[in-house]
């Protein structure tokens, strides 16, 4: 009976635990490498910061991520993406930084898990999929 209760309580807690924006909506440029619990990446994309971040925002939300804090206008957004089965939350924070005069923006992205000791490459794989969609179509 105790195992059944735990089997229900743990997934419910994982899915329903509140997310504190003060803890997760951080500056990815200064947060540091999360190690085994996530990934920190910098990617150069064409366009001004607002346009590049708006494209990233559309991709993230189309993939099912929800905004926890921030906005395109603020130049800094944190999303929550959940695993399908149990709903483990991952937090993806992106900040747009002006690049060079050739209209290149650097997106600094910190993606990390909340529960566990290793993300098993899930965060990096998610970002790879999003980056493929982020690149402009070739004419």
C-alpha cells in the first residue's frame, strides 16, 4: 500500500510542484555551466536581438514549452518544458545579446533539470532540435 501511495504521490509532486521564477529566471551569461544537470550554449543567429528572440520564442512554445518569466521585449525569457510521461520539468533560459554590426545576435541559453542528478543529454538534444528550426531557410 505504501508503494502504491508513493507511486502516485511522487509523480503528482513532480508535475504539480510550483516553479519559483526567482530561482530559475537567471542571467544565463553569469549562471555557469550546469554540468551533468543541463547545458549552457551560445549560438549566433542572424537578425537583431528582438527578432532572433521572437523566432526562438515561437519555436519553444510550438514545442510545448511554457513561459515561466520574462518576455521577448525584455530580451530574456525562461521556459518550462516537461517530459511526456511523468512531467519532469526542465528550465530553459534564453537571453539575446547584440552581436556584431552584420546583424548577428548571440543567444545565450541555459537549459537544466529540476529533479535528478543527470539529464542524460535530454536538454542538449532538445536545444539541437530547436536550433535546427531557428536557422533561416535557405533561398
